[in-house]
C-alpha cells in the first residue's frame, strides 16, 4: 500500500466535474462546459502535467 499522499496520486487522473462557486443568488458557472475534458498526470520522479479543454470546441479554420 502507498503511504504518502504523493505516492497515492502517482498516475493519470480524469476530471469528472468542474463548477465555479457562484456568488449568493447567482447561477452556477461551468467554465469548461459539461462534461469537462481534462486530465492531470503525476509521475513517480516528481513531474506533473495537466491538459484542460472546453468540451464541444469547434476545430480551427484551415490556415489558422
């Protein structure tokens, strides 16, 4: 069994949801759309990488 939190986090993780904390009475904001498209990776040698993207994005126009 992995003892430390750092050891437990090693691997690749997928973001399941993301919700901005609304001000009292305002509508919740889904900044990355629903469902969000994001992964984060932690390596055993101490590196971290994260990719976040809004779902349903249009492809870039040719030549962009």
